[in-house]
């Protein structure tokens, strides 16, 4: 269900959150907003809707004066130096369900934004009141950080305030300090490439790779990823989860075979081989897939063995 | 009677090749013929490749076809015995000095996996965490941690857990292994070990007493849980040629303590992206392709940092063709492009100037990306429990199946 401004305001009142509201003509920028609500006694906020290379989204909400360095933020999140971009306009409507110029922490009330991560400027806490848009840009509401927290908690969000201007070093011995704010529910593996045709560059990496410490930080991730990898297939990428599910294993084998099969059969190849196409394709499939499928089978075997080994070493002998 | 290299490598004016230093003469290329001659090993010629194909009933590995594994000691004995129905076991290893593995590190493991599959034999993999602790001055805990991390990348190369035992020196040295270490140590004088490895009076005693640790996995009695009762089992060691000194020493000692000499099959060095004369180093990430590189990284590194033999201008290139001797993309394709016909075609066209450097680089990027991708997916499937299982001292009842 998409929330409207009025429903949001009603909700705030239900939660007994103190706020003031100010109507004004539609504004698209903080400067324009300042003209109308700049001196109502609250601190203006600037709100960025960002996305990383793995299609994870972030709302960064800060005091208008706070300097937000995207490169630093990207590194602190563990996305490398250039991992964060402004999200495209369409995403605003699709995910946050707000119009242009209306990014606001309140947009997270929408179900479609449940995977969006929220980064709040700790500067909000020191202000008496802060000003945000309530899902539309023809109004601003002013409330204090407690009120915002109460609202966020009511929608199941844990408000995290951070020092957005901090620039801690990120390297082998200093993991990115904001890494926990990266949305989960997608695989944590940093380097899986996207298989969707719209991507031409694949994956991203947690550091720009121009010092050796960065390289070692990367190598650490896969072992953690395996523990938290979830079933979800993100944007068509199928991560290889350690699984001993025979069904999934067979599906993977069949998928690869049929993909290759389909690519081998075209008008052209039918013309070229006619009745012999079957034998030709069968041969090609064997040649191309043999090693790949063997590798998959070995991984399956090793995983099953490991399961058995673990069970064996934790086995409790029968009590006599 | 084979040559046993006694001279201190540092006294030679030309190239230096030992387990801790590899450098060519005057910043040139490594002369492998000279190396084979000096070390006293044999060239691996086409007849071996054909024989391997016959014995294993499958196409020989790309590294064999392209002469990446180019030298050996007693590989023919291994094959003779195999033909008679006598199996052998494989022994290889890694010094876990860093978490960042690059493609060059994977080469012996890729080849060893092929050998395990083709000959259906068991494998022991030694992680010399003690060596790195001593030589790189790492803490004991750090070297053990690196050993486990490296084990995951090694496992990702596709070894069969029912035929593979991975061990770290800190965990495993003791018992039968240590007994063999002492037997070996008794046969190598101080002067000899200084002569082979170039130790000096300033080196600590840990370094001096390390060589037996790397020697004894060549003897089946070092692994009573695997090979008890099989004292006759031969050992084949795939490694890069800079490890030869350890095994020259081992081969010298083996008959004196009643064991078979281990056989060796040795590879070339993997060139740095910047060229044969460049050094691959962990501190310069642009000198190599790492298994953690993204497709974007690989593209960047090959395009910006690979040393090519192409001419400076397109006109010159079309006229003179590329210098294949120094061209890194061609060398890398030689290692990793499976299709012999395609490689020949590229070499021909590029050498004649009809194909441009950009095209060759593009193909290389594809090939490397596929390899790195596959490795990463496999690596993601390796859990800590799997590492524990690979490293557990356990019987491998099906190791010859």
C-alpha cells in the first residue's frame, strides 16, 4: 500500500509524535525549501537517494550543512571508492514512492522501500527540530530526532545515527565501519558479476585495489558470505550456495545444459547440419560442459562429504 | 648419476633461481635451457605428452600441451610403474605468505587437480605456515590463519575431498612425519644445506632446519593414516622450478634411508603483467591478476598494465607485426586459452600484424574473467567445515578409485 502525505501525518499523530507542519508551493531543492521554512526554528535537511552497483539502495539524511562525501561514504560501507551513485529518477517513484525532490526518511514507511538502508546524520540529535518532507514536496514538517526515532521504530526500523563527516581509514586491519548498514537479503559476496544484459561491467569490489591492504580485505569476505548467503537470487545472479540438495544440483546442471542447447540450435545451425544436428549438438555440449559439470559435481561431493564428516565427528556413541 | 647442484647460487653471475629469489641475468628473461642444465633435470618433450594422453585416455592438460610444465625428474619411472598397474601419490604445497592469491599461484594447483583426475591418485598438500612464520616474520597465529584462508582457495581449484589431505606444518609435524624429518636431517650436513640454499651465519637456526619439513611429504611413511603398509608407493611432485633445490636434496637423501626418490614435474614462472623482466609482487596489485579481482579490475589491468609486443602505431604494426617474444597477452593466452587452434590463429594473425593488440587483449580479458569467475564461485562454496574436513587426519579408503 502506498502511503500518502495525509496518511503519514495521521500515523504521526497516532504515535503521539510532536511535529509542526508547513504548507508551501512545491519545492525541489533545499534552497527553495529554505525560502519558505528556513526560519521556523528547525534545521533543514538534505536527503540523498543513492544506489550501489549491486542495486542496493540507501537514503542518506543529513543536516543541510553537513558535508557528505560520497567517495568516503562508499568506502565506509565497504563498496570501494566509487561504489555509490545517485539513484535514477525512476527508482524514486518505484521504490520510495515519492516525487523528484522529495527524498525523505519517511518514505521508508512504504513496503517497496523495505530493503532500503537508512543513514541518519548524528547532527540531527543535537538540533531541537529538523525539517523533512512528509512524502510530498508541497509541505515540510518539523520534528525532533526523538520523534523521528519513534516513527522509525514503529515501522520496524532501527534508527542509526552516524557521523557523516568522519573519514576513518579503511584497509586490511580496519574494516569499513558502516558495512553493517549495507542492505542484506542480497548476497554479501562482493564480486559476483551481474548476469543481466543491462550491466556491462560486472560486480564491484570493496576497495579500489591500489594498495595491497585492500586486496587482503577482499579475500576475507567470501568466507563470511557463505554463512549469511540467502536463497534469494538477485537480478538473475545465481550464487553457488554450498548445498547438498540433489534437486537444486540437478536443476543447475539442467539449466546449463539447456542454455547451451538452445544456443546451439539456430536457423543457421539447422541449415548447416540438417539431420545431423542432433549428433553435432550432443558432441558440442559434451565438449563444452564436461569440465564445468565435473567441477559442479566435485563441489557437491565435497559438500556432502563435509556434512557427513561433521556428523561423524559430533556423533554420540550409543549408551550401553 | 645426476648432477647435484652444490654451488652457492649467489656466486653465479647470471640468473638466480631458488625458493626465495628468482631473477634473470641483467634484468632479461629467465634462460630455462640453462636452468635445466644447471639443475640437472630433464626436458619434458612431446613424447611424454603423448604417453600421458594414452595412459589416461583423455586430452592432456593445456599446461602440458603448451610446455608450461616443461621439466621433470623421473617422470618416466612414474609412467612406467603406472603402466604396470602401480599407482603413485601426488604431493604439492603452498607457502601461505599472503591472503592475496593471483593466477600464478593457482597454476600448480590447476595442474595437480588435472593429474589427480586423470591418473585417479591421492594427493597431499602441505601448507608451510612455519616457513612463512620464519621467513616473513609473521606471528604463529597469523601464519596459521593465512594457511586456512589459502586452503579455501586451494580447495576451490576442485580437489576431490575423498582423495585429498591438506595439512599445515604447525598442525601436523610430529609422530611419523617428524621421525622422517630427523632421518633426512641426519643425512644433510651443515655445509651441504648452506651450499644448496645459500644460508649465511646470520640466518637463524629455524631456517636451517626447515628443509627436511618440505622434504618428507615425499615419503609415504610420513602419512601413516593414509599409506601404512605402502612403503613402496612412489611420489610425484608438481611444482614451479624454483622449488627444485628442496627436492634435489630430498632425492639425494632418499636412497640412503631406503625410500624411493620422489619424481618431479616442473613449471615455468608465470610472468608479471608488466613483462618477463617485471616482478610479480604482492605490494603491486597491478602486476598480477588476483582471484578476487572483478571483471572490471581484470579489464583495467590488462588494458592499462599488460606489456605488449605490439608496435607503436597501427601502420607500423600492420607492417612489422607484433613481437610475440615479449607480448604478455600472448603469453597469458598460452597458459589459459584451451583451444589450440584458436591460439595458433591469434599468434599467426597478431605476429603478422593483421590482428591488433586491442583484439588480443579483449580475448585475454574474456578468458581470464571466466577463470576468475569460476574460481570465485567455487570459493564461495568452501565453508570452514569443509576446510576442517580436508585437513582432518582421517583415512581415505577410496583414494585410488
